[in-house]
């Protein structure tokens, strides 16, 4: 399969060879690695990458990913970073309007009849391109395993090659994009190439009120798959009406050879709450187990239990250890429309939060996150909305531990397509009710849910921000309700279609 530039113009092509989203659990080779939180299954590729900036697709080095390509005129760029803040391009900020408004005529594909807007971005004079290359040799811990590459965040559309072979394509800027590199890995030196476009059809639905950047702005990792691997983990922790009894269920998606999984749950004192060992072959479900006298999680007492999964092969050898902290809490809206947490009325003193550092843009660090949490505590802030896209994964773990209530928002805003000069005028609104845009936005909801579903801090899902209305947004709402009956779903734009209110 070859990469095609026309995908940039097509809302129905938003992922090619990208692996399905899954839970954000970390996995280690043994208990010692888990205790140190350093996995030999992971090889980080952050650092200096070879880089070439082009003003538009026509000027890009088309064959830069090939092994024999002459890259003598390439410079370097730090990964993660924003291209615009690395002195390669002009920064720009817009609220409602698109960055090209008043300069280039564009309309979203299929909003004006069957017009596909071919060439809109693939031949866009304003569509800057970043060509990235990174040489690497597999670390010892990754050899003799299937190996994936995980891009935690890339704005806005990217093509990936390994050793001259096309690997895949992805658009969603703010959720992980994972690809299988295994067929094309070689012993010794490997060449990973990534082509990043500032604009694609996804630009229409990533019109958040913010600085407009592009580039690889979050971590890049190589990840080895153990011989038996928990590909996805779902923790189902519920609270009974007495607010003292809990139930814990698990759903695991296993890949690889047959083996066994030991399930251990401990409280904060280290005392065992649950210990079971079961055979693991394919998908596996642990029926809910009743637990009496549980500690509840809330902002004042963010009590977390420690789940540990120990995966063994057929010989009994440990091949994977997965630690995950979770809490018991119950969120609901009662018959009087009162929001309650653990049976008590919940008062939210929250904020909208962009990921932001004045020097690095959205390439934020753990230190930046701790700074924000300190500001939260100083101002008695107890809740955060990830406006208007999924944040870096560590932020969700920190909110679990610090007791910060979360509204986990999907990566969606299309403000410019329905509001012009301060007036509601949805003549070319997307996603609207257009079938060509539906799967792209539902896929974003799916990625948001699958990645973050186990975080106790998340009390609400949000389908997005300021994207008007339509059947496609309703489909996102329905998706969340189908997969999760424990959390309310939010969308501020429901005011435009009150008939969609629950």
C-alpha cells in the first residue's frame, strides 16, 4: 500500500493502518521494573530528529523517507515540540475564524452538495509540511518481540514510513496513534520517517480557540509486545446504594500465547482485598466481585486501590506486570436534576484548561502539570474540563491521585463552520448530519473513551465544544451511553437542538 496525498482532502479517510485505541495501562517485564516505573519493553524516541520545513506540499521533499534519499540539507528539531515555536514558521492565533479566512477560499467537503473540495489541502499554498527522520537501533528489551510505535500527539495529519515502507496515516491530533512496525524492522539501524501537515479536513473539526500549531508535540515511543499481552484492560468499579459496598469486575483483551493472569487488589495499607488466578487465552472477563466496607473516592479523600495483574506464560514465567490504581465512586443525576457524588450533592468549582506553556506551547511537561495542580489547590479548584481535546495521559493519573474531578472532552470544535461575524449561520456546518463526517467524529469519541475509561477522576464525558448540532454529534452521545452507563455525557452546544436533550 502506498501513501496518498488526497487523504488530506477526504473526511472519510482519517486513519490508515492505525491500530485500535485501547486503555492507557503501563506494562512492565517484572515486579522490579513496575516498582521503578521503568519498562524495558519501552524505548523512548524523544530528542533531536532530522527535520526539513516546507511552506506547502508542492515544495516538500517527496521521497525523503527513502533510505537512499540525500538529506544533507535537513536541519534538526527537538521532539516533542511545536514547529512554529522552533523558529520554522509564524505562530498564529484565532478564536472562531479559520487561519486562512480572508486569504484562501475553502469550504468543508460535502457541505455544498457533492463537492469533495479536491486539492483543498493536498495542494494548499498555506499547508506547511514538516518532514521528520529518526535513526534508531532496537534496545535489547525490544528484540524478538512485535514492536509498535506510539505517537502520543501530532498536529494535524501525519504519514509514517519505516525503512522506506509506508506504515500508516492518522489525523486525530490529541489521542495516541499506534502502528505496527514489526514487518519492516531490521537488525541494526532503522529509519523512521514522519511527514506532518498543518492542515487537513480535520482542521475544520479542530477549530479550538487557541494558538494554531503543528508538529510532533508529545512523546514518541517504541513499545514491544510480550509473548502474552494484555492489550486492553477495563476496570468496572461500582458502588451500591448503601455507599459501603462495592463491586469490581474486569474485562481483559489478551493477545499472544495461552497463559495465566493473577489478579491482586490491595488497599492503601497494602492489605489484600482480592487475589485470584485465572487462565488467560483470548478475551477474559472477571464477573463482578462484591467487596464490603470499601473506602470511597472524592476530592477530599481521593482513596485509590492498587490493582496488579501478573501475566505468566505456560511455563509459569512472569512476562508482564500491570499496575493500575482505581477508586470506588458513584456519580449520578437524581430525579430532581441534582448532581450527586457518592450520594451527596456535588458542588463543582472548576475550570477549563488548555495544555499550555508560554515557551513550549502544548508540548507540556510533568512539571507544568504539577504547577497547574498547585494553582488549583491555592484557589480551591476541584474540577477541570480538558478543553477542548484529550490531554496528555499523565494528567489523568495526577487527577486520580489528587482528587480532581474531570470532564474528559473529545477533540472536536468546528466553530467557524456555523458562526460567522457573531451570528449563527450553519450553512456549511460540520460534522452536522453529514454521513461523510460521522465516522471521523465517532472514532474520536471511541479513542477518548477507550484510552481513558479506567480513570476514577473522570465523572463526565464531553463530546466536544462549539460544534453546533446534528445527527453526527448525537451519534457520539449515543456511543458514550452505549459503552458507559456510569457517567453522564455533556455537550454545551445542545442549546442549538433542544430536542436532543436527555
